[in-house]
C-alpha cells in the first residue's frame, strides 16, 4: 500500500550517513552499487550503448563534485547522491499501483517491479533524483539499501552492509539504525552535525550528510626564502650553489 | 520536464471531452440545448470518445501499458490513481445520460438529473488530472494555486467550443449559447494563463544548489564535475531545456492559436450562423484544441525540477 506507515516510538530507520569530509570522490561506491545490484534485487540495471561513444544506463548512486565557497576558503566536495529513504516519501504516496512502498519494519523504500507500470510519477515526485526508469524493462529502479545483503545470512556478518558502504576505501559511508539514538551512526550524526538535504521539501530524509570539517586558518603567502641553504657551510656545496644560482 | 506527447494529448483531449459533457449536462438542465432525439447521444458520444482517446493515449506513456489497470488501486493517496478511478466512474452517468436522452426525452427530469450528475463527475475528473501535477512539490511551476483553476477553465473553454461546433448542425440558438459560454471561459482561461505565466516568471524556487547540497555555509556552491560524462534519465526527463529557450515565441503562439483566434471565430460564427457558422464554429473548436496542445506542451517544457539543482542548473 502507498500509505506511509505511521511512525512508532523507537521505530527502526535504517539508512546511510555520508561523510563529505572524508569522501575522496573515487566513485567506488557507485561502481560497486551498480555491480551488486545489476544482479541483485532491482537488477538488471540496464545500460545502453555501454561500449559506444555515449554510454547511458541506470545508476542508483551517482557521485557529484562541487566547489563550495570562494577564494582561499573554497573547498572541493565530493558528493554521493542516492535514495535517502525519507520518512515522508512522496514517491510512495503518488504511486498509483502500490508498487512503491515503505517498509514499516525498517523504513526502507522499495519498488515491487512485478506490478510497477512505469508511469514515472515517483521520479517526478522525488526532489533528489533517486529514482531511475529502466527504459528496457519499463519499470522504476531505486536503491534498496542492499536489502539482499543486509539481511543475507549466507554472507559473513561483516559483509552484511550495503555494497557502497563495504567498498568505500575512505570509510566515508556508514550504515545503521538512525531511529536508535544510541547507535553508532546516530552518535556520529550528533557529534558531527549531520544534516538533511533540502529540508524545506518536508520529505524528512533518513540518510544524513556530515559536513566537511572546518579548517584552521591558513596563510597562503609564499614562504620567505632562506638566502643561505643549511648545507652551504661546505665549500664545494657553496660553489655549486653559486654556479647554479647564476 | 520532458513534454511527452502522449501525456499532453491525454490532458488536452480528455479535458475537452469532459468539458463538453459538463456543458451539455448543465445547459440541458437549463433547457437550452437542442431537444432533437439524436443530438444528445451524438454529443455525449463525441465527448466520451475525446475523453477515451485521451485516456488511451496516457497509457502510451507507461513502461508497462499492459499493467495499466493496476493504476486504479491506490486512490487513497495517489492523484493519478484517483484520476483513473474518477474517469472510469464518469462513464456510468455519461452512459445513463446517453440512454435517457432518446428514451426519456432531453427535457425529462431524469435526463436533466443525469446530465447534472455527469457534469459533477467531469469536474471531479479534471480536478484529479490537474492535481497529478499540482501535488508535486519538486516542480514549483506545477505546485501552485493557478494549476487547478487553469485546467478547469481550459477544459470548460475547449469543451464549450466543441459543443458549439456540434450544436450548430442542429439549431443556431443553442449553438450561440454554447459559443457565448466558450468565449467567456476562453477569456477567463487566457487571463488565468497570463497570471500563471507572470507568477512562474516572478517566483523563485525555495530550493537552491546550496540547500540541495547543504554546503551553503561555505559560500556559493557550483558543480565542478557531473557524476557521468553523458546525459542520463534524470536530465532527459527532468532537465528538458529546449522549451525554455523558445518560451516567449511559444507563449504568443499558444495565446494566438488557443485563445484569440478561436474566440474571434466563435463570435463571428455565432453572429453569422448559417453555412458560415457551420464552418467557423468547428474551426474554432479545432483551433482551440491545437492551441491548448501548445499551451500544455509549454506547461511541461517550462517546468523545472529540483533534481537539476544537483547538476548545477536552476530550478
């Protein structure tokens, strides 16, 4: 059903915390997401002209790179963007068929591809661009929070995290229960000031982003050059220095 | 937003169909439609064919058209689902009105009551169509107070113009009344459209690239690198830009073709009636439909979506 389950106290809210301070923009999360999910729950993630001049296809995670601020204070920020598993997901409430749903037990937003009609209204209703249309299959695809990994008892326990989290070489992605204030991810959000994207839309995203850390003030003036290098005490070195300095 | 031709045809054709049935029901209740046995069934038939063609066209937009029937299940939350349910329900009073006209007579209380009932369902269906767009928060050009009145006025206008075009082949009097209604609705529709355009041009989006990324505290934010080297589904579907480039010209085309020309033809056709009216009134209806097709194309093409903020484009 497309009605959003009523939140209960202590509601489990599985989601991601993405650290924009440590993300190095390597795109490994996006690639591993594609690799796992193309043969996983939402798969295949169809590609068109994959080996041609203009390859295109379904990606459930895309990494943007921004420049924020001006001059000395400007920062390059790598910014992975995927489904935020919102508490008020209007992508679900607009769905005419009930193919889109939000799970009451853990808050994950999923698509039942067996009954999706491919009207794409959910993609229009998502402010974040989390939903993609598979033009080959005629149905919508989205991040499942790797539902086929996190509950998969055939995997070693350490591997029961979303593919993007398991592959991140910088540990910039964290997975956990954001409904539990004592969980490691909730603590991280509290400590680092984790925030919502576009809070003004009112979708109440579950996923949180950690801001880049503030830098100590730095001087960008050129260092003053020492006229006599330390090794210049040696006569030969002094001569070489003089010759090369001409 | 990408203007899918099937969806544009759907909203314009079904809007005209429901508008036509609405006015037939209302004007028959007031006793000002031709009383001829076959006028009613033919007019209801034309209206429902227009509405049905629109509904069928909308399924061409689906990735899985064979599953379209599933769309009527989630009417509790989804305006698209409500639109599907309302459009199906509207067939019942339309069919009853269709049968009552020749059997009980156009002037009978039964036919009048059924006509009014059909009119109510027509309004409900058009409101649902408009709310599919009017409910989407990420598209500021759609989620505003102008959208529902605009859809209703434009359906009323094109529907009345089509009714006038048909009625002239029976009696000049009722055709004149339908034409007068169409002129009034067309003038109101044009005013509403101009107000809508002024509104979307003046309003700014509440979301910005700074709020989308949450990096505004560092200063202005700009995209340095897109995630992928090529265009993707999101940009093709929600980052459509050709329409915005030609918006000024297309607005003039929509106003001239959709409102000014049909209104002039309606006035002339209603004044002259006779053979001239039988040419001018159908032409006015056709012209209104074509113009509204351009208007609806712009409604999509000029709409921006917040996802494009992530790609460093305005929304």
